[in-house]
C-alpha cells in the first residue's frame, strides 16, 4: 500500500520533524560502550534501591544533555530548498486523495483480461522508514518521511484510497476478482478506513456487484493495538464490511494479530461485527483472532451445511463473563458441524495458556498422537480426548 506524505503549512512546522541525531540509545552507548561496561539494563540487576536510583538518575541527566544536541546542521537556505522539494512531492500525490484514480486503473484492467487474483500489502508496521528502499532514497531530498504525522492521521490515509480505488476500478471495468489477499500490517490503515466513514460507505458509493460478488477466495492478515478501542472497532467493522459483500466466498482466511500487552475487551469480539455475515457457499474457514465461545459457535453453526474444512490457529477466547472455554467448544464440534478436515493449534482461554504456569491447547509440539486423537473426536465424536498436553519425555 502506498503511504502519503503529510501536509505542512509552514517551513517551521515541517522543520520541527527533522531529526538527524542518532537515537538516544545509540548515542548513550557511545559514551558507555556495552562491550566494555555491559548493557545498561543488565547493569541494573542486583543493585540496591539507592544504587538503582542513582544509576537511573544519571541516565536521565544524559537524556537532558541529548535533548540539547541540535537536531540538524542545515542552513536556512538548505532548509528552504528541501522544503520546496517536499512541497513538489506532496502536490504530486494529491490525485491520490480522491477516487478519480480508479478511472485510470479501470482502463488498465480492461487491457489485462486474465487478471483475477490480486495481492495488496502495506509496509511492515515496525519497519523504520530509513530501512525501506523507496523512502530511503526519497528522504534524502525531502528530509521528512510519511512516519511523521502532524495529526493523528492527517491526510496520510495509508492505502485506504488506493484500496477503494482499486475495487472501484474492478467494478468500472466489470472485472470480477476470484482471489483477493490483503496483508495490511499497519493498524493505522484501519483507523484511516474509519476516517472515510468506514469502507462500507465508500463501497456503497458504487454498487460493487462485480468487485465482490464473484470473489471466491479472501485472505486478510492484520495487526492492531488493542489498547485503542475505537481503532479495534474500526478494524472489525471494516473487515465485516468487506466480507459481507462477498456472498459467493468459498474460502475465507482472517488472521488478526493484536499486541500482547493489552487485555482484549468485549467490544473486540468477533461476532459483534460478523454476526450478520452470511456466506452460503463457504467451504473453507481459517480463523486467528480473539472471540468468545458463543460467538464462534454461532458463526460455525450458521455455515455448518457447507463448511468442509476448519482451521483455528492462535485463537483466544476472551476472559470475560460468558467468554466460554475451548473444552466446551471442542466437546460440541462433532455435533455442530459436518466437516471433512480440522486443524487446531495454540488455543488460549481462562484455563489454558493464560499464564506461564499453563500451556496453550494444541501446541504443535504436543505430538502427532495428541493431534490425531483430537481431530478424530472433532470429526467423528466418540470418547472425549485428553486435552492436557502430554508430559515431556526426557
């Protein structure tokens, strides 16, 4: 996905985003080389409280010195030259800030009649801009890259316009996609989706009969920060908007990875946004996201007559009232579905994997016999298998 440069009204506002200094840690390590003195945080181990405080206060004093280091050594004339170049680049992207670009894409699609499978990917979320080949070459001329947002989202819609323009182009050229793979690693992408009043409204501006109705394979891989509630609602709502329009889907793969520092809340539940989704031709379902037992089973039962293959991987049942348990889900599976194959791996709930004392269910290294017994029960019923992982052999 393309990333857009941010608007700056004045040179001074733009100049405040320039920082040619090394990071504080890199600068600090030139004064206290880790090879000689060891890592700072390792040196804190074993200290008494007064010693710990003294060492930490010393680091803070160095941080104040670091703040006094000039962020750059450019003259005003040099700044003006780079700022003018930045404005040229910014103006050149303005055509991406409306949906008119889909007309150009539509003409291109008409000349490529065999195009039915598309993969769209964003930049890696934690990949610094200086490590990206394109931005690394451009930044030497404009000095400020797309990671420096003057406002929460600014005009940096991070791929939303491009995605919608692409879908509109499919519609305008009457091009029905068969496979669509969205690898959207930037959480900002989904918040920007909501800045457009959600992708659902964007799609409703053009009746998406071709772009979605012929779609048979949809794969989406996303990560997000679960501490930002509105961002997470935007994420699941936008996902559901895309899926709901794909009424002929046969294969659906949704993998949602949140940061592990924050506990998910009830509003992050899968079914709150996917409850109204109905896919009458769904054959293969792969899920990796937080949900509840009730929500998951309701969705599976809704598609039980067509679903033949199920994969649940890195799934988490929310630890809330009525969040449910994997023990209960597994017990119900053979009676709720008539599927042909199933694979479950790394499942977490209030009983399994919630802390360091208990393992997750169905880890890959639990062995072939363990997984075979579990799969046999889920497909055929019978004697309920032992869920606790087998003891490690010496």
